[in-house]
């Protein structure tokens, strides 16, 4: 079985994924994915607020709030991004990580747990009459 090694974009943990489980993962866990998504959202909001369109929207919203132009019975909704994030990332210790990835060029899939050989990228399927070239790490 072939595996590729991925570095988590949030906690920088190195983990392996087999071809069967690979779905374009960039994060090692749901906690890291949520934290990364929040960071990207905050950054895009910051860029928008600094643009002329964002400044105008903010100015108009402040005027509506200031002069009471909003509806009195308008439904209030909780902002889903304002809840706290638990810092319980599933980070493996360095010794466990070295055991999993330090066995030469073998590793274990982060999702299904199957062992395999680590390659730089998965080979293309269905080309070359069944013979393909694998680039080892």
C-alpha cells in the first residue's frame, strides 16, 4: 500500500494518508480543521473590512443601529464563529511520531491504520499498461 506524508497546516504534525483514505486532507484532526478555517475566515474578514465596500457596509450598518432603522422584532441569531475552541488537538508525541514514521520508508495511515510505503505523490492510475514509476521519499 502506498502512503503520502502530509504536514498539518495548523499544528504542523506529520501524518500519513493512504490513497483509499485521501480526500485532499490538509489537517490532522477536526479540531485543527476548525481552527484553520476560523483563522482563514478572520483573515478574509479583515481584508474585506479594509476594502471600500466593507467600509461602506460597516458605515451603513452603524447608521442603522445608531438611528434605530432596524426592525424592532427582528430575529436575533447567534454568530457561530464566536464560540470558543477547545485546544485538544490530537497531536502525537514526538516519540510515537518517530516510531510511526521512522521505520525507514514505511508508515501507517492516519485514518484506517494500514501500513505502507511512503511516496512523494500517488502514481496515476490506468496509464502505462499497469507499470508505473513510484518516487520514494
